[in-house]
């Protein structure tokens, strides 16, 4: 079982190496990663959700989580 899993993972990594590396993703992915680290991506997603009426409750939940993470960062900085 473990050998099949390892072989599958090697095929998966090879696929990413072959098709996932290009000059466009080399530029875009560090920006997306930075946005994720700073929580900006969640803010953008929550703004997109508030624009659609059925998803406004999800927006409220995301905003509460985002604001609590900002509070934790500010507490740790002091």
C-alpha cells in the first residue's frame, strides 16, 4: 500500500514540476502567497461574497475571523 502511495506522489510531483512551473506562475505565486500570509486574500474573498446576497452570512463569518486574527497580531506585537 505504501509503495503505491509513494509512486502516486512521485507522479504527482513530476506533473507539478513539468506543467506547474512557468514564468507567469513564478511571478504570480509569490504575490498570492504573500497575500495569504497577510490575510489579504481572505479580505478580498469576503468582499466578493458580500456582493452576492445569498453569501452575506459567510461574509460576516469571514470578517469576524479576519478581525480576530488582526487582534491577535496586534496583541503579539505589543
